[in-house]
C-alpha cells in the first residue's frame, strides 16, 4: 500500500493547487503586467535549491538511488539559479529577461517531470524520510506555478497595464 501514498499525495496536492491557482492566483495576476506577475512566481522557484536535500544524509531515511537523487537535486539547483537570474533581469529591465524566463520555465518543468518519473522507476519514495514532503506538497505547487508562468509568457503583450492571462 505504501507504493501508492506518494502518487496519491502528488495527484491530490496538484489538484488542490490548480484550484487555488484558478480561483485566486490567476485572477490576481491578470491585473498585473507580465513582468509584475512573473516576479512572485520566480521568487517561489528561487527556493528550488531545497531539492539538494535529496543528497543530504540525515534529511533522507537512507541514501536514495543515485539515478534519482543526483538529477533531481541538480535539476532543482539549476532551476533555482535560473529563476534568480530571470528575476534579476526582470528587475533590471534587461532585454533578455523574457528569454531567461522561458529557459527557466522549460528547464524547471522538464526537471520536475523527470524527477517524478525517476522517483517512480527507482522506487525512491520509501527512503525519502523528511524529504517526502518535497514531492508530496512542493512539487505540485511548482508544477502549477510553471503552468501559470507558461500562461503569462504566452499571453499577448501590449502596452497597457491590463494584459490578461488566458
């Protein structure tokens, strides 16, 4: 039965975060410019360095399979650094800011899907210990915010302040 706990948590948390996004977050972000709407989402993703905990003895119950832990940890670190870089570029009004956001969002999304896939095929759930909360709560929130970032990036850009997220 324990093999089903993590996928159930992942699914139900993702569903809950999607509802929060649809009912509260997206309507609030619709009132902002693209650059204003991206900043809090990028700040959230700046904490992705926490994925390095998959490599920390003491944070995990026992050493996780390397084929899962290393790509998950370093994929999260890269996403964190890209989020911070994109945030800095936006705040400084540098031209390549949106390109960096695209790079962050694609890498970050693919990293999460890869980590979930690797966690499943390497049966990493049982050894996660305290890091169990990362795929149970944090990953669903990050997946939903990646979806929101894609919506923001794909919305039409115009000169007025009332650009809309689709």
